[in-house]
């Protein structure tokens, strides 16, 4: 029984780490193109993402990863999204939605 509890605690801890959206925003290099604040992109065609609706952000991340979205600059994100898990996408969407627009 203790082994099961320990396994659950380890899993919960790894999910908690994955859900730190601010850290993920940095480690997954989102800031490189969208700016540290989510509203100073490096190129005019890159979107401002700060304060965007959580569900919208999450859907866009999923669509870019799956290839369902391939318009605009989404090709630039395709490689990065291959390294982002479902849990990390949720954490990123949470964080981005709380950024000051």
C-alpha cells in the first residue's frame, strides 16, 4: 500500500512541476518569439498572446501540434510543439491567459 501511495505522490509532483506555466513559458522558449510579456513579438506577424482566452490558447496549441492548424506562422511553432505534452499545454494556456494584455 505504501508503494502505491508513493507512486501517486511522485506522479502528482511531476504533474505539479509540468503545470508551472511561467517556467514552461521560458523553458519551451515561448518568450523568444512572443516576448517575455506575451505582447512584444519579435516579428510583426507573430501574435500578441498575453491575456488571450485560456480555451482558445489551448486549442491553438493542440491544433498546431496535430497539424490541424498550418496557416500563418504556425509552421514556426510546429517543431516546438512536438516537445510539449498535453499537461504542459494546459499549464501554458493557464499562464498565458493570466498575463496582462
